[in-house]
C-alpha cells in the first residue's frame, strides 16, 4: 500500500502519517529535490531483523506469491471489484496469513487507495492495480501488480514500464545491498520508465516496513531526489508507478480505507467505543476498511465510523488520482536486507 513521497523524511506509524511529521508533502515534487532532507542510514524502526522476524517476512512473502497467482485467475473484465476483494481476502486467510491492509483495487487514473465497499458496483476494467498485503506476526509483505483488462491490450507498455523499473531497482539493491543509495534507486526507476516515453509518479514512493507498520523509517522515491544516504538493513517496499499523464497525483474522494489517528479519547456512542476497542486490539496501527467493519459489526457500523471521524480518532485516506487523468500502472514488492544479504519476498 503506497504513500505519498515526503522527500526521504522519516515517517512514524501509519496513524501518525508523514503529513504530520513533515510539511514537505505539500510542496512541488521538483522543489523537494533541492531540500536534500537528511535521513538515517537505516530503517529506524527495524534496523536489525531477528531470526523470527526473517522467518515471518519470508512466510508472508510465500503466501503473497500464491495469492498473486490466484488473483490473476479470478480478475476478469466486468467482474465487480467487491467480489474480487472478498475472494482475495479469503485466500489470504485460507493460506494462513492475516490481511495487512485493505486490498487496493485501483482502476485507470486512480493510482492507489481505492477499496470497494460491500455494496460497491464498480467493475474491473481498463488498467487495474491490485495492491495487497499479507502479515505474519506483524511482519508485512506489501506487493502490487497491474492487469490490462482492455480488449486490445493497449496498456501493455505502461505495465511493462513499471515492471521493468522494479526489476532494475531490485538488481541495484541486490548488487549494493545495505549500501544502496536512496537516490540511485529513484534514478534507475525514472530512467527505466522514461525509456517507454512515460513518466514516473514523483509524489508516490516506496517505504520502510516494521512490525504492524506499513510506512516506517525511510521513503524510497521514484526519481532522483538528491538523497545520497544508504538504504541500510531492515524491511522495505519498492513500488514504481508509470503513467502517460503528468506524473503527479492529487487527493480525490474518500477511499473507505481508514487508520487510527489517535487512541486517546472516547466517543459518546457505545458502538463507536466498541469498534475503537476492537480496532486497537486487532488492527493496532494497521489500516482497515469500511467493508471489513461492516462484515464484523453490520451496517450500523457506518454510524460508528462517522462518530469516530467526528472526534478525530480515525482518519480516512483519500483516493490518489493522477493529476492529468493519465493511466497509471504499479508494480511493487517487498524485500529484507540482513547479514549482508538481500531477499526478495515476491519476485516481480
């Protein structure tokens, strides 16, 4: 699950997203490069991986790979996204994993952060991004792929661009390991995508991973942002986005994906208190969806969500829309770096 590019700043837990730790997210991405914001050489939240963590990450990757293969068999044109989401969620659980974040199913110019509600009538069409997360004991494999559902397969080059960009970035990391420089990853992603006469999305990025935290530690840009710090050890997600548009995303409508913004305070509504308690215990700092809560608590949970939003206990992610309404592809995988060794959790 992606985040906006905050120019290599350190981000906290997802509930304290980078927009509260840095004002850089509101700048023009071309100006961000000039700031060369300093950043740690390691993923602060997860600088050394234990044997148990390594095992959990690898298991999450094994499950994610099988889910990816399964998803490609069920995603067809005109099928409702809600049906696809329910089947993929069920497959993750069936294979022994837990859902790390709501499945993102983003069509065409929607780059990220769309998940269907239970009654959503949106269908699969055009260029569909499937962004899924599997977690084992909080260790997350975050991965995504794109599918061309057009009749004439007119989006194949856009998909190839993001896929090749990810592969080239991974080869760089395999070569340089923990000493890989942040800006070099961004540079090779940008160069690869531009070979296809397309643009990378400059204000979306990869990120560090930590236990029960999807966005932790560093951000990994999709262009050379001038940050020469080294990647370091830990767990990371790299996710190039390619587009025939402007190469910038803007906030759109609500996504029905939420995160806890603060755990202190209580709403007056009894159900809202019950929902908040369940979220803190079961989701921790991970995002969650309206669809998930409706299945757990029924349709009455919509009132609880409204109450929690009103008192600022939860926040809703915005859909991320390509500024010029360009078509967007995404390719993502997670990797771990430990003991001078790089392991790709799911090969693209």
